[in-house]
C-alpha cells in the first residue's frame, strides 16, 4: 500500500526554479513514487544560523510511495546529489534540499532520520506552502497547521512567486 508523504523542496543556488522542477521530475519518474499535489513556489530568506546567502525558492510536494522511510531518504539524497548538492556547511547554500516532513503516521527518531521533521513547526517557508495543498491538517505532535502559521506570521518573510501550475 502506498504511504502519503509530504516533502519540502528548496534551492538557493543556480537556477532555483529549475532545481525544483528537476526534483519534481525525478520524483515523478521513480517507479515506486507517485507524485500528488505540489504547492506554488515561495521566496524566503535563509533560515537558521547562516552566513550571507541568496534567498531560497521553496515548495512542498505530496507523494505516495511504497518505499520505506530510509529507502526514500536515500532516493532523495541521490536526487540532491544529481542536482549538484555537496554537504559542506550545515544549513549552507545548496542547489537542492529535499526534506521528509511527514511520512504517513510514522514517528521516527534516529540519527539519520527524524519524522515528523523536527523543525516543521518553526519554518513558515515550509508551513505556508504545505497549507496551500494540505489545508487545515493537524501535524502530529505539533498541532493544527493554521494555528502554527498564525503564531509565526510576521516573524519570517515568505513571498509567493508563482502558482503550482506555473512550474
């Protein structure tokens, strides 16, 4: 049975929109992944303890997969590497970043993978596009998506730059 998974996609190096398009195309081409909905693209400032970086383009995609969480993580890392990502600086600039936000009802806490994503409730650049396609969902152990967004409004700059059908 396919598991519903929510992914965060981000890029702040090179052709940012093209990187997100590449990620979605690679996901859709995988035989064990079916692409569901995708959000529009949002431009946001870098998050976390970062040095000078360009703004990110961020989006959220819904997929359905028969892969395990760890198999999916490996596939996502392959897509990131194919886009040119090199893991040099934590939260550094990157061509492509794909994070598993939610994996069905799974709760995972290992050194390799944490689901739900440990910072989901802090990142308006993830929550805003998620709400565009997931509506008023509850995020396990975090609360109602819209309430979390309301609490973060004004704390982070998140600007929608295009609709889903435009990329």
